C-alpha cells in the first residue's frame, strides 16, 4: 500500500536507510529543498525543522512555507515530497510548488507518479490549492515524463519553458482534482 504522510518517528530508521541510498546514488537533479530535508541527525530535530518550514518560521529570504511529506510503500520510506504553500516570482520560473525525490531502489515502478497524485490531493484538501506548478530542468526526462503523465491524467497544461541561470526549465501546471 502506498501513502503520503507527514514524517512519523516509526519510519525514521527506514528514512535513514533511504537517505544513505540517496547519498550513494546522487543525481544531477537533486534539489535544494530535498537536500535541506536530509540534514538532521535525529527525528526530533527533523520534525522541528519540518514544522518550522510548514509554519513559515525562520525561513531564509526568498523562501516560502512548505510541507514535507514522506512517501511510504508497504511500511517503508521510498520518497519525499516538498509542497510549497505559495510561489515567489522566482519559483514561478524554477522550483514551482512541488519538489520530489524517490530513492533509487524505488524508481521505474510508477511510484513518483502515484506520489505526485497523492501530493496534488494533499495540496487541494489541506492547502486549498486548485493547481500546482511543477518545474524541472529540460534534460531531466524522468521528472518531465512524470509531471506530464500526471498532468494528462488530472488535467492542466504545459506552460512555456523558462530560462533561468542559463538553464531551460520545463513548467507544468496540474489541477489538484481529477477532471469531472
């Protein structure tokens, strides 16, 4: 069974295993949002960091409140999703509402797509967002394929690419509810 949850202590050891796997197999597409979520040594500090981010406490300039969620499959951590509650002008070009990462051993099984759908549901039900923007580097084909698939299933549109820091960013808006 697949679920997207706020971090829970009972999955901390599984999360730590996932972090080690991420470190062993980094990708050029790892985002700062995901990396920042991996910096705590214990669950208590991690949970405080997550809550501060969710409540918008102690954010760096240019950052917005965000909720960090764990993707759990059969009681094992397999990925992380970070949903920003709003967008700055920069995030409208690069970053969007959602950053996500699945651990290498969980890839190529559709988990990122299923997790992104759950993330959209959370964005609608908890944050009240009618649509979310997801961006990726143009050459990040796995992420682009995932965002496009979910956009096709849930509705939305592909916005014109943005150029930021000399890199082309693919930009996809996804409705947070299924089409009627």
